[in-house]
């Protein structure tokens, strides 16, 4: 009993540390904002939720990681340089080499035209980190199966295996149907990419990768492509000439069904983006309360609430990964299902 | 609404990272992991099936054994009973035979004794007669050697006769 109690205490302590380190970081951000103008909570929050060309950990000379800029324009071709060049000694944005940075978008100074920005931004860097973690973790898990062949799972393998089995048996198998094995690698990658991305986003100073619409849209497009490429005759028949519907209604249903093809991935992308970004905004808003009121008591109170919200965010990280995978499985399952028109409609 | 406009750069990076990641993880992780999981599950299912079969076999073997034991016990009891009966019968028979033999021997002996007795009696009579004769002869030979004695004897006899 006391061991469990100790473990809970340890977890709470870790969460408190995470919450307060976020607080300190934001406090510093807010202070630096405060020195120039009045505290603007929505600006601070948006700045933390959006992508950036630099990775700001803490104030001071070594507190910022200047990420590489990669830009492409028809006129000048592909060019690459450090984002350090966009900032002067006072950490003010300055133009460099004919490019200027404005609200995280890069424009040509001469024409004001926006360039194709392939920079390693905060989110791209997190994307790399996420991919590397996934590769390291799952090759380790696969190695576990090779080394412990015929034995009980051990270490990280034992930790990850129940999650893999859960995704396979509870999410993919019942929703995709008997041909689930073909889609399992994609759906497992999807699940763990989102889960690890969500958890990475909860770390102090981390970027909001899975709360970025470009990322969630790409994932949704993946599901969209797989769903429609594997769609069978029954699936397309349902869309273009819905059986069991009176003839005059069929063109209307056609419009609805075609819209449905598009709305499915849009709902996937928006759901994940909203859930994760909203969570971050809630956390940041609570942090900002301290600076709006300028009171240490509010700070203590909001820290306690942040601890609690952080726990919920951990839950949300898992739930959103689960939901995205669940709906992807459902859409794929609907596209490949063998329809029997006699027993429904 | 900067939040809602996807940035093309991140979109491109996400595409060129995520989809190759699916392929990479398929070969490096999912394929071996899922194969091992499946293999383990089938081996567990098989092991459970075999165990259940073995259990059933043992149960039938046990009941067979019990049946055999019961049969053997019954057989033994039957054999013992039969043996006891046979022994009793043999004992009785032997007793009866022995008695019969003994009776016969006794009877024979008695007969033989009687015959012997008769023979012995007869012999004794004969012997006695012979002895008597010999005695008589000797007496006669001795007594009739002198005339006087012959005369005495005759006179004795005559006397006896006369007296009678």
C-alpha cells in the first residue's frame, strides 16, 4: 500500500516540476514581453502554440536554439542559412540577405513575395525527434522479440506490447474487419506517432507538433488516400448510386456522400488539432493568469490547477491518438466492407 | 487566423518524414513484432489445446485404470473364493478317502489276524497232537521195553477199563 502511495507522490512531484518549469519559462517570456510593452496574454499564448524558426528554451545567450532556415524561390533557388541572422544582439528581427522574417513567415525583401519555407522550424525539429524516438523505441521492441524469442517479454518490449496488442485487437481488428492485417502497419505508426507527438508536446519548452493543422492534415490525408484507394465496388456504389433510396433522392444523396468523402479527413485533422491546441491554450491561459493579476497567490492557485490539467492532458494525449486511429480504422473498414443490401437500409 | 492555415513547409516535411517512417517501421518493427506476436499466440493456443487433450486423455486413462483395477479386484476375489472352495472340497475328499483307506486297512488287518489266529490255533493243535504222539511213543518205547512194564501197563489199562 505504502509503495503505491510513494509512487503516486513521485508522479505528482514530477508533474509539479513539469508544470512549474513551464511556468518559469512563460514567466521569462512574459517578462521579456513586459519590458517592451504591456502584457498581452493572447499574444504569448499564440506564440507558444504556433511554429517558430527559433527554439526558445530560456532567456540569455545560450537559451535559444537558432534553427536552420531553408528557403526556395524561383528567382534565387534553394538557399540555406541559420535563423540567427534574422536576429540582432537585442533579439530584434532584422532582414538578412534579401529575406525578411515577419510573424514567422519569410518574404523576399525586394518584391514582398512569400517564399517556399522549408526551414527546420521548431515543429520540423520536433518531427525529426519524434521520428527518431519512434525508430529507436520500436527497433528496440523488435530486438526484444528476437532476443527473447519464446520467452516472456522484457523491459521496453513488455511496456509497449500491451499497447500494440490493444491497438490491434480493440481498435483495428473490430473496425477494419477480416482484412485488417494489411492496414495494421499504417494504423500502428499513426497511433504511436500521434501518441508520442502528443506526449512530446507536453514537455516543457516543447513544440506543439500534433496541435499543428499541417501535421494533422497530412495524417488525415494519409487515411483519406488509403481509404479511397482500397475502397471496393460496394463503397463506391454506395456513394454514387446509394441503394435502397428512392430514385429522385439519389442525386441529393450523391452530393451528401461525395461531401462525406472530404469531410471525414477534415474532421480527423480538425479534431486532433483542436484537442491538442486547446489543451495547450488552457494550460498557457492558466499560466498567464498569474501575470495578468501579477499576484503570487494566483500563481500558486493556477499552478495547482495546471498540475491537474496536465494530468488530463496526459489522458487526452492517449485518447486523441486512440480516436484518430479508431476513426481511421472505421473509415477504412467502411470502404472495404462486403455489403449485403438485403439486410440493411 | 494563423493557427488554421497549414504551412506548406511543415506540410512537406511531415509528408516526407511520416510516410517513409511508416515503411521504415513496417520493415524494422511492425513486421517482426506482429509476426512474433502471432506466432506466440498460435503457440499458446496450441499449447492450451494440447494440454486440454492431455487432460482428457489422462482422465480416460484414469477411469480405464479404475475399471481395470475394479475388474482385477473382482477377478481376484472370485479366484480366491474358487480356490478356497476347491481347497475345502479337496480336503473333504482327502479326509473321506483317508478314512476309507484306513477302514479298509483295519478291516484287512482284522481279517488277516483272524486267519493267522485260526492258522496258529490249528498249528498249535497239530503240534500239541504231535507232541502228545511223540510223548506217547517215547513213553511206550520205554515202558514196553520190559515185560514187566508191559504187563503193568496192560494191567493198568485193564484196571481202568474194569473200573469204568
